[in-house]
C-alpha cells in the first residue's frame, strides 16, 4: 500500500484528541460483526455516500490486513483512508490504526478500537478513537460527528428483517 506524501509547506503543531461513540442495534451480534469484519458487507457503508466519486473499497480484514478507501464529492477534495488491522477478537473487538488524507495532505493518524457487546435488545458497538491531527485544527469534534453518522448508516444494513 502506498500513501501520498504531505504537500503542505507550513508546519502545524500536532493536536491530540480522543472520543467515544456508541450505538445499539436491534440485531444479533453476528450480523453487526459482519458489517465491520466482512469486506462485502463493509463495502455497503464504507465507500461514502452514493453521490461521491469513489474507488472501490479494498478490505483485507484480518490481523495484519489493510484497508483502503478513496473518494469524495464530485469536484471536491479527495478523502483517503489507509488502515492497518492490529487485532481481531471475533464478535468482540477490532483494533485499527489509520491515516486520513485530504487530497495529498495527511490530515490525521489515529488508533481506533471498535468493540461489540451483546445486549438484551441486540448489539452495542462502542468506537473509541485516539487521534493526532496534523493540519493545525482539532479534528476530534468533526471525527466524532462523522462516526456518529456512520453508525447510523449501518443501522439499515444490520437491522433488516
């Protein structure tokens, strides 16, 4: 996997942030797990909105595997995601590090732990991210909001009858 180099000319101090978001789905853990661990199911929500220009999601979801997602709004900036999977405990946890780029500028480097827990009504997913933001802005609020939206996008996929 190759990643673009930073094209920024000005130095920005790194800003660090952490957050946790949760979502409980009315679905069995096997179905929720598949939304994160099965590349064919993950592709349904990870490529971005349908109106984006996107390259096909690449997912090798196993310990030591890599993920790539590239796309963005037509005529707008290109978002690039390059992930590396450190740990998978089936139906319990996935630990990933990833870089995010906007065009060719590295926006952030993050550690993400996605945890799965059965509940009486289905499955709770808890995402905890520790990020280092590199372009001089605290990206934590935007990233937290984005993950909240992503968790909502997964609902119709896993809660189908």
